[in-house]
C-alpha cells in the first residue's frame, strides 16, 4: 500500500470550487486507487489536502507516468493554489468495520 498527500492553501472564496471539482473528479479515479479524501484543517482553514491510498507505489508511479495524477493538482490550481505532493510507504494499517 502507498499513500500520497497533496497539500495546498486555498482562499476562502475558492473552497466551494475545490469541493465541487473534487466531487466530480473522484467519480473517475484512476485504477488502483483504494480510497481518497479531501480534508480541510480546522486550526488553519485555508490548508487543504487530498489524501489518496493506492494499491502500491508501482500502481501510483504508472498512473503518474500516464499523467493521471495531474487531475488533483489541477483541482488545486483551478482553486488558485499551487499544491505540493508527499509520498508515503505504509507499514501498518487499521480499519474499523
């Protein structure tokens, strides 16, 4: 499993644009995406992130090479932000059912 976190600062007047764009984009998530969340920081409301869980780093890298990961970058850019992405290997996981 592999996780990417895309982070950007979004002005308040663009929050709804980001939310609506995310809702549309996630309907056609690339193959290999296990989950994705758009989150907003409570302490710093202009700070937004898209956290995506991938089957593996290989699957992410393939999607990235095909430029399929640009969609989420574009969401932030269209909301007036320049995001950055961090990538993480997953070593443990817990899910309550």
